[in-house]
């Protein structure tokens, strides 16, 4: 991403399904910036997510459910030169737009993301953050809750997110790594602790690692997703 896009417009794409409790705050963290557009991509919410998003004056589109499908739909609708993919339960830091524009101009850099902070006080989550941030910096493998960004031109060149039922961000970053460096901004985004608190930090972390290993061993994403959701909603 060597072209000069210091004043580039950033399209912030937020895939949602039933995120009425999160979407207002997610959008609020984008608002101090001016040269942006926010695109909320709804995958069939049954709550007030769409109503809330409309009330905040952002663009809202609909697509088939599935995070990869929704993010790709948002990218098609985007008018910005830079695409930023934001989970509805993740909050951007102040000045994120300036940080992103600085990163995308670095020679050899093809994409970027942010360090991760989790919004709960458990000591065990500090270890999760450390592991995530070390992996991101040294392996250049950030995941979706770290607010991945890249130019729209490159996004189109690599064909967007692979429309897998799970692991779409993992596979996306593997493809980007083949193109060049992934830069991690040291300022963190803040993400919800809900998925760690639901089943416990240790069990969630272990499950995530098993899923990655299964994927690398060739287990189909459809099978992994069935197994993941069975574990996710099983009573502890």
C-alpha cells in the first residue's frame, strides 16, 4: 500500500445480527472522525439493531447471514479507499483514522489491525490479551475482533473474505500475509468479554486453539462450525 492516501476515506463495515445492545456504542466510537462512512450490514436481526442504526444516520444494508458474506456485501457498497472491518462489540480508539492512514502508507505493508484489550478485569484475560498481541505482532495473524483494515483495491484483488461458515478471518489473513507485511497498531481496540465469560476463559481459549488445529488439519469449516456452536451453547 505505497500510494499516498493520507486523506483517504475510510469505510467502516460492521456485520450484525441481533446486536441492539452493542451497535450504538460501536458506531459512537467512529464519530469523532469526519472522512469516514459507516456501513452496517444486517444478516437478519430480529431485535432493534436496524432501527438503532438507522436512527444514527449511518448506511444500513441487508445480506444473507454469515460474517464473511456480510462483510463482502459491505465492501461492495463501500465508497472509501480504505476498508475497516469492525465487530459490533468492539470499540475503536480515538484517532483510529489517522493511525490507519499512516499505516497504509508504509512501504511493504498490505494490511493492518490493532492490539486487543478485553473489557473485563479478570487477570486471566490479561494473559489472553498478551497472547493475542504477541501472536499478532510476531506471526502477523490478527483476527476479526482486532479491526482489520486494508485498501479496497487490495481487498478486491484477493477476492474478499472467503465465504466460509467459520475461520473466514484466519484464512483471509493467511492470504494477505502472502502479499506483504501486516502491521499491528500498538493502540488497542476494546472488545467485549462476553465470549470468554460465557464458558470461562480457559475453556474458550482452549476451544479456539482446537478449532485452529482442526482447520489446519483439513477438517471442513462446516463441520467445525457445527461442533463450535454445539460447544458454545452447551450448558456448563
